[in-house]
């Protein structure tokens, strides 16, 4: 957890002196001389924190929190990467590598981060092995495990019970929801209160929530609580098939911490974490550093493209650049090869030649019937034509044509031909 030093966040109303204000004597002080020195008077100079600063006095600088000083490597998440690879392998289209990179970057759950603190800014990470949640304070991870993963090992059930017996003078009522929590002096009260915070007001501290409690003493309200307290929640370990040991929430949490926590908290030197999990971390400097890294990568996705290129090469996918040696990069599952129209049947040659003369043409301009569409699909599936994901087709050559500039060029040529006629 980030150390904020000795900053005092106590609200102003809590800092005021609780003493009783005493009016000055109205007779000019005679009565005061007769009674002796006033007990409430304090001749000492005002304490430093009681003085009001001059409006023009310089204010002490506030500590500035900065993003975590770390190296952040941006990678595709493994399962999302597998999904994309399978899609490309089963699809004859050519995918623009930069578009694929932005697909990952636009979905934080599809991005994996490797975060390594720099030597001059040492930070110790703690991480939940179950889901990847991370913090720089071990207690934050323990609290996360209890809140989010207790249900992985224990099942909660509501069981009927006898109404509470005895005479009760007061019951606590939640001032936010109106729920009756019960008498503060019974054993179950603290468990009930913590469960209320956990389920309805997790953003509140226990002290803050207690400030909203109302103590009600009328007999009708106390009896209403007694009648409502005929059910309670108990917990059973999922390994307890016979459900022989009903536990309270506190008992279940205690057992969970004793038995499970040691194997569920990691302390890695370099943090491997999904971007979605990192952005939800309670460590603000970590969140800021991740946001900065993702923002810079979105401007020019070099790191993501580099990672994707390596993964696609490993899966034997093919690459080519369009237009020229510095043009956009594409990936496809097909081995592209130029089509020899001179030794092909006329129908196939006609389709291939039309596309060669009119690069980046949509299907509607290429074929007019089902037979023509079959020829087009065959040429694509055998790697003799490039089918882009935006719905246009180009001939296979060293740098296949891509982009709206070629469609516009074709229209200009047609317009020029009409004028020439």
C-alpha cells in the first residue's frame, strides 16, 4: 500500500475542540474578580495549528504522487491470441496486422502486461494466484482473496433457527437501509454488522458504517427484530460432503486463511497481469503507469505488433506488405502465388485478369452470377488472389495493391476515358 506519511485526513468537524463555550461576564469583569480567576481562560499564545494562515502566505507543497517507475511490456493475452490464430487459420482473408493489434489494445482483458520495477524505484508486488489481482501491500491481496474467493471453497446456506430469547433493551438499526441488526451486546452482532458492510457497503470502513447506526429502544421495534431473526447464514466447506460442520462467516474466513492463503499469494519480482486487472488495482501509481503505457502504445502499436508477429510466425502464418516495401503489413494462412492466366480455363482467367486490371475491386464488380463466384472463391482459397477483410480483392504480386487510393484511381481513369471519347 502506498505510504502517505503523516497526512491527517480527519474531517474538520472532528478536529474541533469539544469544550463548552462560556459567555463573557456582562458586568465588565467585576463578578469574575470576586469569583477568582476564570477556569476557562487560556493566556497561552494560540497553538500553531489553531492559527489561521494569512491569505497571501505561501502554502506548504502537497506531496505529488507519480506513476510507478517501471518497465511495462505489452503482450497479447494467451487465450485471446489463440482465438485470433484459429480464426486466421480457418479464414482465407488477409488481416492487417495493425488492425489486429488494435483489437487487443481496445479490449483490456485481451492484453497481458509484464511489469518490472526499475532498480532505483524498488517495489514489492503481491499477487492473487487465483485471478491475478495485484497490490504492493500483502493485506490488500488477503482482503481480496477473502472477499472474492471464499466462495470457491465454502458454500453459504440459509437455515431456520429459533427466535432469540431474553430481554433486550435496545436494537441497532442501519440508518442507511433501515435494516434491524439486533442488540449490540449479543455475540452475533459483530458478525451481522460485518456481513452488512461486506454485502451492501463494501466501500465503507467499519468505523464509518457504525456512525450510521441508530439505537432504537421501543418495544415494538425490538419485537419486530426478534420475529425477523428466525434465519441465519451458515457456511460449509465444499470438501465437507456430509455438511457436518456448519460454520459462521468468521469461522469460515479463519479456516480459509489458515489453510488456503499460504498457497494463494505470490510475490513475483516481475508482475504478469492482465491489463483489466492492473487497471483495477488499489495501487494508484501502478494504475497510472499502466494507463500511460497503454496510451502510448495506442498511438503506435509497435510492441503489440512485434509480439503478434512472433506468435504468428510460430504458427506458420504468412506475411506480406501491400503497395510497396514500407506499406501496411498483412497476415494470412495461405501461401500466396501469382496466377498464370495463359494456362487456365477462360472463366478463371477472366476473373483473375479483371482483378489484376482493377485492383481493390469489391465482389459486386467482379462476378455477376453463382458460377463466377465459385471461380472467385477457388482463386482465393488456392492463394491465387488476395481477399482483404474489408471486402475487396487484388492480384497476387510482390506487393499486392491495397487501399482506397486504387479504387479512386480507377474511377479517375474511367472518367478520363469518357472525356477522351
